[in-house]
C-alpha cells in the first residue's frame, strides 16, 4: 500500500465512522458526511446528465443545425426543460405544469404496460401450474401451496361480501400467506443491510487497521 492509498483509506474510514456515529446521536461529523454524500451525488448526476444527455443530444445537434436544420426542433425540449426552473417563481410557476404534465404522461405511458406485464400477467401465468404433471411430490406440494396462497390472498382483498364461514377462513389463511411474504421481504432487507455492514467492517479491520499497521511496520 502506497502513501496515497493509505491517505484515501483513512478518508474512507473517517467517512464510514462519521456515518455510523449517528447510531449514538446526531452530531457534526454525521452531518458533514451526509452533506458530502448529497453534494457528490448531485455533482455526479449533473456530470452524467451533461456528458450523456445534454451535450451529445442537445447542444451538439443545435451547434450543427446549419447543416441539419431539423435539429432546430430540439429547441422545444430545451424550452420545456427551462420551464422547470420557473418552479422557484411565485408568479410564473404555473408554466412549469406543462412540462410536469408532459413528463408524467410520458412516464405513465412507458411504465404502465411493462408494469402490467411483469406484475399482473406474468404473475398470473406463474400461478397457473399443472398440479398433476409435476416431476416430484415436493414439486406438487409447492404447486398446491402457490395455488392455495394465491386464491386465499385474493379472497382476503375481496370486500364485497362479509368474511364469514368458508370465505372468512380462506381470508384468514390469506393473512398467513401475506405475513409470510412480508416476513420474507423484511428478512431479505435485513440480510442485505447486514451484508453492507459486514463489508464496511471488513474494510475497517483489514484495509484500515491492518493496512495502516503493515504500512507503519513495513
């Protein structure tokens, strides 16, 4: 490890400990690290948008509009984008609604079809399993579980009739499947966070403490 690598390792360790210091209480070190993350993120996003968006797809074509006059049409999205800045004006902030409505309309139009395909159609297809022709007894049991869980969960959200009798029992079974699903999702989230914690602890012990000791001893 070189001296410069050791320096940046200490910087990373300081920022890591500053973030974890919030576990004790809110303090200036945590605020500094938090503001640094936000500032770097905004700068990074702006740089990416400039080099991969505005520069190649807006300003370069407009600069070459004398060769390709149809590039002047790109002035329209430029104006719509500038209208976003009018949100800070009390008098003219209503003009930004045109851009917001356009973005929301395009976003919904592009997001709704794949969402329906992945979260409704594909999920419906996945629940349509041939229970009889399964390769093993366990596979058949899993297929039955998926079928029962899907039906009971859907019945739980059927509010047109009071949940009594068979309907009520099936709805309560749906609650069990919902709780299992929520618990699995929460457990997966906790495992992901623990994995991040293990990674940072591994960095602090191996790269920072042991790396600094080796640099001093070597």
